[in-house]
C-alpha cells in the first residue's frame, strides 16, 4: 500500500497529465452552455482490470479520430478503480501501479475535442469492503450475504444503503473533482435483485410499517409499497449524486444507466425530467429479438426524453445469455442494429469491453457506419418526429397487470413495421394534450391498467378529434391492477364488459362480413382465424357496421368432429365507431398478442387496417415496394429526412444476419410541411441523384435498391 505522501505525489502527476490547472476542473469540450445535445457519436471503452500497462492508448485515440467520435465514456471506478483513488476501500486495479489510465485516456480524448464522461460500476465489492463494512453487502431472502454470481471472489453490494449513498458518493465526488468530467455514467447502480439486509429492512419499516414482502404479487399491498419505496430510494440516490456532481461542475450530471420500455423498472416519466441526456442500453439482438428492436427502444426513450439527445449503446459482441464478452458479431448485424437506431433518433454509441481487442473484425464496419453518420450529420440532428401515429406503452400495466402486455405491444409494432407506417411510442403517463395532440391515432395494445385520470385524458383526446385503436383488456383495470366492473373506456368502445373472458381458445374463427375498411384485403377470405383470448362484451349502442363476427370454438379432434356447431353469430369481433370528431376501434380479443405469437398475415391486416381507418388519410410518409422496410420521418432545422432501413433478410426474425440482402426499388411519398417548399432532394447512401417530383403537396421519389439503409433528405425553404 502507498502512503499518503505517495498518493499526493501521484495525484500531482495525474493532475499534470490530465492538464488540470490546480483544483479547477478542466474545461469540457463545449465551454459555456449545455453540452448534452452536442455529441453525435459515442465510444465507450470499458477497461478490464489487466488493461493498465498492457493496452495501447494510441490505437484507441487514432480510432476515435478516424470514426469521428465526439464523445467518450471511460471506466473510472466503483468495483475497480483505474486511477489513483484516495477513497478508502476503493479497490485499485492490481495492474495499475503508479499509472492513471483513466486520466491518460481522458486527456487524449479531450485533445480530440471530445466530451468525456466517467463510468462507475458499484454493483460488486472486494473482500476488504466486506470485512470492514459487512452492512454494505446485499443479503438474500434466506439472510445470507450474496457472493457475486459470476466472480465468487467478489460480493454483491446493497444499492439502497450506505455503499451507494456514502461510499459511491465519495467516489463520484473524487472523480468529478479531480477530472472535471462532463458526467458520471453508472452501470448496475440500481441493485441486483431484492435485498434483505438490515438497512433495507429498517428503511422499509420506517417507510411502510411493514417487514419486507416475501411475495412478488403486485396486488399484495405490502409488495406494492415495496415497489414504490424501492423506486423512491433509487430516485433519491440519483438526485443525491446529481446534486454532488453539480456542486463541483454545474455543467455535469449523473447519467444513470436506466430506462427502457414497459418492462423497465424505473418510471420513465420521472427519468425524463431528471436526465439531461440518456443512453439506451440494448446492445444487440439475442434469441428471437426482431431487428427493429433498437428502433423500438429509441422510441420508448424518446417518448419521455422529449427532444433530448439519446445515444443507443451497441455492443460489438454477441449479447446472449452466455455472455461472451470478448466476442464479435457479424459486421452487417452490427451495422443494421445501428442503422435502425439512427433511423429512430438514437445517436450511435459503440461499447467495447477490454481495451486489448482480440478479434478486430468489428473495427471496419463500425468505422464505415460512423463515417456515414458523420458525413450526413446535418440530416441526422433531428428536431422532431413527424409521425402521426403512436403506440402507447405502460410500465404500470406491466408492473401491476402483467408483463404479457409487452407481447401485445410487440405484435402491434411488428404490424406497423410491415405496414410501413411511421409511428412513435407514447408513455401512458404523458397522455395530456401537450404530448398527444400531434398524433392522429393512439394505439392502446392491451393497455390494461389505466387510472380514471388517464381514461379521462384519452376521452378528451378523442373528443378533440383524435382516434384510438384498443385491444382486449385495455382500461379494464385501474392503475394498481384492480379489475373494474367495466372498461374505463367503455363510453369510447361502445361496448361493456360482461364479466367473462375465455382463455386459450382452440379452433375459433372470425367471419368476414360486408365490405368495410377494417377488413380490406380479406374480402375473399370468408373466415380468418380468431385470437386465443376472447373477452365477452355487449354493445352499448347499435353498431354502424359489423364486418367481423365470431365463430365459436369447436372440436379440433377427432377429425370427423371438426365442424362448426354454431357456424355464424352476430357477435362482433371488432367495434368500430365515430365518436365526436374521432374514430374508435376496439378489438375484444388479443389480436395483437396472437399476431406476435403466430404472425398470421390476416391479423397483421386487421391491425394495419385499424390504423389506416382511424388515421383518416394518408400518412406523412408512404413507402411502396416489396420487402420488410422500417421507416421513419424526422424534421431537422431546415430539412426533413425519411429513413428506410432494409430488414429484408432470411435472418430478420432470428439473428444474427449472414449478409445484407438488397431490397427491390421503393416508391416513396413524403408530405411537404405546410409553408415549405422543396429546395433539393438527396440520398444519404446511394451516390446517384434522385428522380423526384412534387404532386399535390407530396414529394415523390423513386428509391433504387437499398442495401443496409437509405435516407431521403429534403432541403426545405
Ligand atoms: Zn440492502
């Protein structure tokens, strides 16, 4: 161990190395004003313990320069410190010696003009921490202190007590004070599952008067209090770290690794108010994840970050459960993941663990994509989405009703990608006029748990001329997951709950009735398959149309018995009506979830038709041609850009890709914003000059075959 004098000497060396002037933090890359919106391309170098002395900083600095990365995230401390920390029990890399690899890289990145944030990871601690502060270690439900699941020499820390609130606060302060970084990005800061340590027990008892719950049932009142307390405690920690950071550098922030869609833990609405910028941490596909999942993540963050910059973290490696952290994915897979994120307003961020790269095949594809992004930055610095349809997502429905809501959302998402509809995601706690009046249609894919107030907001939205498409149990539960007697939105649906739900229906169908926009394309079908969960409802007013009717389930074996006992009914499979100036479509079954499960084309057609009918008119962007193309339309300062990401690939629904398969040509129509005129049109990928014309306020462009992606950029005057 070094003595204090040696520490100070070293600190002096570091200060010189990092270009510090006395105790004053070095200026960030953008002095004066927020820096958060500036960076367009991020690189994260996550050191491993044996990097010091064994990696080549020049290699990375050269690469950052070549890819035009303008911001960097570097590992500094927490579990392992990569600088000469003076905080007691802050474990230094045993390879660090008298080096400061964090400070060295930071100085190099700043010379390149990059913004720089420091990464901490507080989730694991070494034996000396355990010995000195056993109360900082997480405890399992059996009262045992938790060894780290992947590295048994380490201990899992409690996120809600002294370890984070005291020790990591000291670490955070030290890094910001010594290095003047633009922010602290903390990974795994929110704990590793429920903790039963004495501190958590005491804090929860103070909060609720109860012992920690032993059930995961969200309808249990103590469990509900636990969820609220847990979230409040983490937001307290967020605010504490942010406050301490700002005391030293007002232009820096705590940048939590947090957030996501319906299944994410912390409330995205609150996150949207706390975070000046955020990083969407879904690093690659795994299992059956669709190739548009990065774009979905982008839209979920965008719903509450409201115009703030969001970077999308991409891993160069495989993201499977086996955690091959030194692996490298196919370059086309990496590029497609980034392209889909960028199309939906993520700024690319590539992360590399281990500064001593083994397999270097990822370097050229990332360089190629980042350089494309750099060349076209002007058309990628978006100001707002021009989508007029939004799918609502609901963390409270996932928490208090059930995580199955995500399957409904995924089904509707897939249907709208197939239909090439530009759409956003909207957060269910932000359904006020300011947030939703710009949409013509809100899709509620089994948004089951809604408060009276939220239902009232949706009613007002429709009264004001908006339209909704809702499925299955939407609004049948309150915000705590308690079932209502009737839908909160019964007045809009024109239907009331009859108290019965049939689950896992076998061999049930829907008859196609008289021609109607909702069954367009299914006229020759006569019958299509039903969903598998059916909710019994009763029309509360005469139906204007009944284009889809139930054929009840009948035996599917023995084969001799497979015939409909009740061949026809009048029971509606969809309620479609005008309400004031808006339109409402309600499906009393899980059409979206079933679509996600079996991907039957007919269900996709119903979902697509429902949005088309409620939209009342053409979308601001339409793309015609064969293939699976994910689209979006964004406004920049003096341009609009339409993105077409080519997902047409045999590995679209289960990665990874083998190669990019070019799509056929596409015909694109883009609505020219009112009051603007087209000055110039360019492709951001194809080197050719676009053939285009303007007809009745729409720009029409023929897009040649698309490899990875194309973007049609329209300069406006
Ligand atoms: Zn604890």
